[in-house]
């Protein structure tokens, strides 16, 4: 049986260290080994990398150092350790204005299949605990790809889950099989919304488990900004979002808004 693990990629910069408190907490609550990965040219030995990064000790912490391309090294580490999560700072690597991420963060996002937690570097090294999990869903089965991860994290951490559905007036309804479409008359919540809300909650509960530990929120507008608004209002500690693997403007506007605008970490799960 493979022991659980979490990977955090640090390049030695101050900005990259914002990922460390998040990775430490995720490893602790999942009883996982924390692999601290440092990629440099020339490659350092593990002891020198440990000293350079200043990560401290601990029986469940291992420093792995290697050379080569950072994205390739991180992706290869995910194949070796099969981590529950990879954690890195949003600005890791050179700036990529198109995505709002650093080049390493964007490269890992595109290539890795493990859930990726992207941490805004401005949060610094203050302690982090996942108490409030925000899960935006659009009613399609594909968007529910992050539900199981939210459920597992809530179960081991005691966090509560905030479910959010955003409906945009005039936006065409998704045609994915199994989609739970929102009521036609979004401006008359007294008629169709109560029944829809109950069905939405029950479907999520089938995946999340305890419906009592979830609250359902409904908003109108653009999904990205509305998710950020609720994240601020509810003081969310983590936003979990499913992603289909395409990062262009037409297909990933919501994800890009969350990655560049969230004040809390964002977990991206491949749908």
C-alpha cells in the first residue's frame, strides 16, 4: 500500500514559501508525508537544499532535491509519489500575463494530473487551516469532479462545505448528460428555487455524504467574480474547482479569475 503524501515545490524564494504552511497543514490532517521538492541548477544535495530552504525538521517531512526543468521534475515527482495534493505558489517561475500565473505554476497545472493547490503569494507564511471549503458547481457532472476531494478534506479536518451555484441571465444551459439545470425563472425564487435547492443539495450529498454539513448558496452573475465575492463573505480557506484541462479564455475564464483574484488557496482538480 502506498503511503499518503503531499508535495510542495519551493524554489528558495520568499514568494514560494507561502505554499509551505498550506502544505504542512494538508499533510498533517491527512497523516501524509510531506515531500519538499527543490529543483535547481546545479542540483543540490538533500542536506544543502534543506539548509537553503529552511523548512525545519519533522519525521513526516522529506526534502527531495534534483536538477533539470522544474515543471518536468515536479510532474515526475507526482508519478513517483502519487500525492493526494501538489502545493505551490501561484507566482512560481517567470510571470505569464496570459494566465496570471508563473511559468512553473502554469506548466504544472497543464501537465500534472494530481490535484493542485495554488497559493496566492501575498498570504505569506502565516498558519493555515481548512475550516471553510467553498465548492462552486454549475450543475453538470463535470463540475462535480472536486466534490469527492472536498468531502474527504472536510471529513479529516472537520471543515464545513459551502456549495455555490451561479446562474447568469441569458447564458445557455449546459447540455452535458446528467446536468441539473437551474429553474427557468431565476427572478421568481419562491416558485421553483426551493425544490431545485433541495435537489441540488441531495445530489451533492450523494457525493459529499453529510448534507447537514453543507450550505447551498445561489447567485446571479459571472461565476468567477461571484465565487470570489462569496469566498470573501464567508472567509473561505480553500476554493475547490474542477477543470477540464483547457486554459484558454473561452473555456477557463472562471478558473483564471479564481487563480488570479482569490485571497485564499485554490485547489484545481482535473474533471
